[in-house]
C-alpha cells in the first residue's frame, strides 16, 4: 500500500518537476518587472481510514486489519525566470493498524529537489536530488530468495541525477547519469547503484507523447556474497548486478479540454549477476492507465502485469523447475474537490504475486477513504 503510493508520488515528481518545453517561452523574461510572483507553493494535510486483508503480504499467515492513515504534502516551485527554474516536492504518510499483531504501523516519506537551466537553442540542463524513507512491508523477493525477503523493511535512499535535454521541434532527446545509495536494515544489505539513461521522445497535440528509454545500471552490495547455482553463499566474494532496461511509453490526450488521458507502457528488464547467474532474470512488463479529470473530479484506473523468468534459480533442491513469478496489480481511485481547499478520495488497490515459490505467492486488497485540505 505505501510502496504503491511511493510509486505514484515518484511519477508525480517526474511529471511535475521537469516542466515541458512550453515553459521556455518565459525564460528570457524578468517576471519581477511584470509583478508576477516568481515563487509559488502548495501544502496539503490529509487523513483517512481503510482496510487491508493481508498486511504482511503472506502466503500462509495473512493478518487483516483496519487502519488510520495521515499525511502531509508540500510543493514549492519558481516560474521560469532568466532561464532558471527550481522545484521542490515532499510527501510523508503514516499508517496505524488497529489489529495487526506483527505490524503496528508503516511510514513512507520522500522529497525531490530539482534545478533547471535553459541554455538556449533548445538545450536544457537539470540537476536533481531525491530522498526516500521506508518503514513498511515490502516485497524484495526479486533479488532475494528467503522468506525474510517479503516483510517489513527499514531503509533510506539518496539519489542524485544530472540530465541534459535537446529539443528539435516536436522531437527531443535526453541523456542522464544517476546514482543511488541505499541504506537498509538487516537482513537486507546496503548498496550503491549507478548508470546512464538515454530517452528520446516525440510530442504532438495537447501534450500527447511517445517516448523510448534505454538504461544501464550497475548495483554493488556492501557485504552481500555471490551464490552458487543452488543459492549457497560463496565466502570471500562480493555480489554485483548489471541491469539493462528498455521502456516504450505512449501518452495520449484525447480531447481539447484535456479531460481524458491514457498512458500505455511496455518494458523489458534483464538482470545479470557477476557470479554463477543464480540471480539472473528477465522481466517483461505491461501497464495501462486511464484518467479523467475536470475542475471537480479526478478518476484514475490503472492495471499492471510483470512476468519474471529466472535462468538458473530453481524452485528447491528437490524441484528442479526454474523459478517463475507474475506480479499483477490494479488500482481505482476517485477524487472529488469541494470548493477551493477541500477534497475527498476513495480508492481500491489489488496486488497479487503468482509464484512457484510458496513464500512469494500471495495477494492483498486495500480499500481507503479520506479527506484532504489544501492551502
């Protein structure tokens, strides 16, 4: 539940912070001369209640509970002025369960700051820094293969990035270098991750866009050891993962007033370890989102499926079948504004992991309703 919100918020940050090329029209202006406020802000407080039928994401020991959720959000940004633009976004959520013996609460907080500079002739440079705090139940079984890989984790993530974009009429291309430092409590291990990303896009009427992104990442754990073909740790070794990603996304705005928008994406990820190949896998994923938004209502429906196939890892010592895993999720969220400062929201989220490993086979349903105030 919290991780789903984190993904949604990261998507919001990505969409909000790198404002499109239309902002460049005002970059050469001194907004102070026109008495236009350069700095703007928005703050939100929210509270709500809900129910989750599998708090632990467990295959055999599902704990269900009602919960209370509270949170806050802050957004501070400057309009483009003399080629510069700064944006900051932060969000924090706290969940308190009423009747889950193993997990009494979960917390999630994130912050993102970004500085853009218009360099002229279609060039733009971006410097960003993201932070994420997690104290939540999370499924880390993609790269971990013990029962403790699905459970509560505590961690901090810091991720700087730099990107340069070149716009050519309706086309644009962007190169990025990013790094990640993640600190995690045991039994998970801290790691460094770094790699380049290249994205090309073509935009047309009303903000519709087609993008193709390719990325390579190198992940090195601080102390985690390689494994042999049966999963046994290899002493005096250090585990590293090389990942290649390819994503194609189509965003379509269907009407002049921009009420209806769909986002379709298809992706592929190949992960290879630096040892026996025990952690090697291929991931094929597909997602579809439909959103309606007007002055009062916002309705979002989203579905996603991902299929993981492992090339070396087997089900067990006695079952030599290769590990397979399918992740399916669906979300429906309805939001209604009441006047200028108040809004209500109700949502339903479903997650299911279909796996031939028992500990990694589960499903969870979450229903949430709440109110928010913006000022």
